[in-house]
C-alpha cells in the first residue's frame, strides 16, 4: 500500500509540475501523447482508488466483526478474564486469574510466600466473579498447578495444612 501511495504522489507531482513542460500541446501529435498519458494516469488513479476502497471496506468489516465479538459473551470473557470459554489457554501469564494471583502475592507475601486462602479472599474482594471454573479448573490450586508459573509449599498449621505459593 505504501508503494501505491508513493506512486500516486509521484503521479500527482508529475501532473501538477511537469505536464505542460513535457507536452507542449501545440501540435496534434503532442496532444495525442498527452491524451494517452492522461488516459494511463487515469487508469493508475482508478486502480489505486479501487484498492483503497477495498482496503477501507475490509477495515470497516473487520471493525464491525471486532465490535460484534467484544459485545458477545466470549468477547466479554476475553476482555475481563483473558480467555475465550471452551478454548485452550495458550498463555496463562496474560490471564486475569494469574495476574490477580501475582498481585495478591505481592500484597500479602510473607518472606516471599503468599498464603493461598488469603490470596483467594483478597482476589474475591476485588474480582467477585473471578473463579477457577472460568479457566476449566476445579480449584485455585489447580490453576496454580496448570499454569506452572508458581512454586507451592504445603505447611502444617493448627487448623490443618495450608497452601503457600510464590512466583517462579
């Protein structure tokens, strides 16, 4: 497209600045050459115009589809949670659930480790609808395991075993 636009600018400059010096227009032969040149120029302009119209039409169609997608449940899920329901998660790092686990970790970590139940509570206050089920997981521990982005440490406590995690 850049080449086509460059060609149009060069053609415009040729027509505006050099046409009369190139074609004297004082003889029938010179007039025929000028008409032939202008006919070729008109074809070039029409071809480039048609290309631009096609490109703009494609952009408008893409914009409509983009907006349609973002208005759909899948689009809203992608926007809010970083996933499309039913699709495999290719990049856990960019998902909302991982971003929130990392944010909670940085907020509540003790000696570099965050207690998972505290993190879940903290995340629930900020993102009440965020759930491991959105990501095809049955628990937060499964999210941590499947993402492979965290280390896990199970520690005994008076109420049982607590899960702690930290980023790798």
